[in-house]
C-alpha cells in the first residue's frame, strides 16, 4: 500500500507583520511535521517583520503579488503562486479572504481553510463584508479558537456551528521558565529589581487600549509606592502611546521598552501582567498565554475569549472593559498579596501546560490540513449567488 502524499499548505496573508496570528503562521510553518505537511508562504504585499525573519533564515517566500488594493492582476498572480498547493490557509484579513474566495470559486484546488482570530472587526465595514461574502460560502473549513468563539462566529456569519473546527492557540512552553527567580529575570531583562513590576506586553494598536492601562497605572502608583510599570511592544500607535505615557505623570516609574526579543524574560520579570483591550477584535490573546506559561498572574478585560485563559480568582482577575478603577483595584490587590500572586502564578502555569501547549496545537492543525486535503467535496462555484 502506497504512502499518502504530503499535504502542501500555502499560508496566504497580506504580510507577516508582528501579531499573534502571524506568529501562529510562523510556528506552524517551522514546526509542522514534514512527513505530513509541506508549507509555503505567500504574501500579497511585503514580507513584514516576521516574514523578513523567516526569509533571513532561508525560507522561500512569494511577496508583492498586489501592487495596490485595487490591482486587477492579483488573481492571476495568486493562481500561479498556488499552482502546487493542495490547501490554502487564510487568516481573516479582508484582502486575502477576498482574493482567495475568488480562487476557490474558480478552482477545486487548493482547498480553502479560513482561520478566524478576531471577535468583531476593525477597519472598513464594506471591505470586510465583501471579503466574507467572497470567501466564507466557498471555504472548505472554518476555524475558531474556542467554543465560545465558534458560537459567536456562527451567529455573526449566519453559518452552522458544524462548519467550524475549534483549534485553540498554544505556546512553546519550553521557552518560558516559570521557576526562574523574578529578580534574576529582571537582571537579565535590564529591569529594576526593587519593588513590584506591572506590565503590558502587546502590539501598540488602538484595540489594545494602552490609555486604559496608563490610567489604571496612575491609580495604582498613588497607593502602591514601590510599584513600577512597563509597556513593551511596537506598532502603528507608537506615537500615541508615547504621548499618553508622557502625559501619565508616572515619570521614571514607567518604562516604555519598545519591541523586545526577550519576551519570555519580560513576562517572568513581571509580578502582574495586564491586558487592557477594548471589546473588539481580541479573541484568545497570545500575550496572556505567554504570561501564564511564565507563571505570571494576569489582570485582563473581559473581551473575546479571555476568560478561557484567565480564570477569575484562580489564575488572575477579569474586569469589565474600560473600567480603569476595577483594573487598578485588581492590580493593587495582587501587588499587596504576595501569597495570592504566587498561588495564581502556579495555577496559571498549570493551566497553560494542560490547555495551551503548542505541540498539541500544531498536531491539530496538521490533522486539519490533511483532513481538508483528503475530503471529497464537489466544486463550490455555484454557492452563494445572493
């Protein structure tokens, strides 16, 4: 009996910029078993920061298929780039979804898998509408991150829950040392060893709501004299975050670090990790998974599927979005209770090991791609004529 062929998976996106979904693509491409899956990378525009890292490591990559958002020749270029793929995986970004929907309507291969990594939408509503109308009806498989995310997407997209497969995110637990003394982690990260340290490690984007973090930090600073605060990350809102930081009144008690490569060390250096996101887009934030893997308790806003990661009162606390007083109150509570911090940190690490191991995630994605490639399904060209 002959062996089944390797499934050739093309990851198609606008660019591999810094972000949780893009890190997922990188992890899958680098770590999936080559006995089962052969990955390739296709970017409509430039490679992006993560893409450049992968190219520097020798990854073959196709870039610049689109000259603009309205380039009419994207379709033919994309078809050529996907000539040998059996499955295409697309994160829910409008332009890749739109063009891949057109590809799937014209061709039975590659099969189309749409991965949804957001709850709600930012940007041009018309663009999102056209993209989803193009791709969702003809997708061979839809992917949600949690059961609650699947229910939300099913209602929003008006498609049966059975069309989704749930594949939760995971992190490489071996990168995160939950046993390292926090003082040693601070020395390694170049951070102050004295006092307590509260931080947000996230892309500088509007939905992360750094303004709320800074408002809560100012409240905490007034009641916890030894507390210091950290903002780590980069992104399109860097100028606005810098302005807010300058106006916060925190002075030397606030460290704005920019992009860092030593993220595992940063999480371990923190006494409390914070996520202050608005209730748009955020679903299963990788930053909270990484904090948990480091044994660091978190205080986060109740957005998306955050409660699947942060169990209120067990691995940290969850507060209402936009409530600076509640966010500050829970941070203060943890800073003033060393035993609770340690207990919640241990519980957070245990939950990460049990539920968010990257190895399990990668195996599930391998199964997904192989199953999708092998599934017998008629061409979907005639679907959704509305």
